[in-house]
């Protein structure tokens, strides 16, 4: 696969604190790449350097063929950003917000009207294009922010907590738009989120950053496999008998009895469950329930960082804006 982002020992140091510690990675063209990390882990600083808000202390990165230090203006033309915090003007209409953005990004005047209509249609706001944003729901405003980020045809779109604070239906709509973007635009998406199911469902690969370094990077399924085996939970009136019958299966890692439940830790639980059920049936052991439990992305996050991401709370993008102000001093 062709990389559209490559980082080379990207490092940022603030005084005695190394916020980002020599990160080297590649993001492939057209993939949805997730970036997860606890607050203070270096995630925001890393993104701020990629977006040219902060200059690296050492190392560099190349986005769409442009160096983030030497060609920062071209990098900014190659990327779009959908901020976590609201950043649209509610005293303007959708069309007016997009028109202002088109002017800021030097979209050719001859193309502005068609591009504005195109992105409004993509996020299904064409019927509300001339309504003021103070009449919009939170989900509609977020959709407009995505449209604005797409207006200048970026090759890479950064989505910082795109569904934070939205109701489940609005979140599902945003997920649908993200999938469409990849399929229709061949666009690369960098996604940060505190919703683990979002990362699992949307991302081709996920990097977990902690203490300024990438501590894990792989597909969601591969990351979940590193956490541990799957669990088979069997409820029965004869748990000790079932435990003794199954103890000789070599694939089983551990088998424990807790109250009336037999808990089996085993790889490839789907493949092994029929054999387990056959043994129980043959020996006359009746089970009242059977449940499969698999590691999820929250288990992965806890495994690599020692914390549940739900404990973290969203890391405000205002830190990125504060960094931008600081970098201009």
C-alpha cells in the first residue's frame, strides 16, 4: 500500500517533558487510521505537529508528499480538520459558512458554488442550506463541520472526536458519512475517539499512544488477539462434574468454577464450543446457558495503558488551539 503519511522520529519536547518521543509510522492512502491514547499521552501534540500547528523539536513527517516543516502551507492545503469543539458560526447559514471557508482556502471562484452544493448533498443538508445554524441540532452542525472539512478536497481528513456528545442515531449517521468518504473520495481519515466500538467498527488500523510513544499498532482484530483468549461461560447444576470432564482438552488455557458457572479460557472459542457441547451432552450434563465472551477494544486499551478510556473523559481540542497561539509567540 502507498503511504500518504510518513513520520520520521517525530519528537516534541517542552522543557524537561518529552511529549512525543521519536514516533515513526506510516498511514496508508485510503485507510481509516485510529489514534487512541489517555489524556496527556502525547496524542494531541502528535496531531498538532501533523496539522502544522506545532513545529517538531526534531524529526519530521511527510503528508501527501509535503514536509510538515519545509512545506507547511502545502500540507495545510492537503488536509482537512473536523474539530471536537463546535467551530461553525451559528449566526450564519450553512451556505454562508461554507462560502467563507471556500474563500479562506482559495477554492476557485468558478468552482465554489458546485463544491458547496456537492458537500451539502453528501451530508444531506442541501434542504437546510439557507437556514441559520441556531436552528440546527448538534448532529446537523457536526455534519456541516464535516462538509466544511471536505470543501477544498483534502487528501487527508483529521476527525477529532467526530461523534462526541451526539445521540446514538446521529452517531450512526456520522459513521455512515465516514464510510462514504472513504469509498467515494479515496480519502485517508485519521480518527480520534473515546468510543471503543467506533474505533473497532471504523478503523482499518489503530495506534495506541502512551507516554509519548506508540505502544501498539495493528488492526482491531489483531490487537484484540494480543489481549488474551476468548471465554466460554457455561451455567449448569453440575459445574464440578463438567469441569472434570473438560479438563483434559489440551486447547483449554484455564478452566474455573464460580458458583454454578464453568469459565473456560480458550483460543478459537467458536471452533472448540461444539466439541465441549458434545462432551457435556454425551455425559448427561445439562446447561442452562452458554455465553461467549471476547476481548474488546476497551480491554486492549486497558492492557496497553493500564486505564479504561472511559475514565479519561474527552481531551478538548482547545489544547490544540492553545498550542497554536503559543507557537505564534
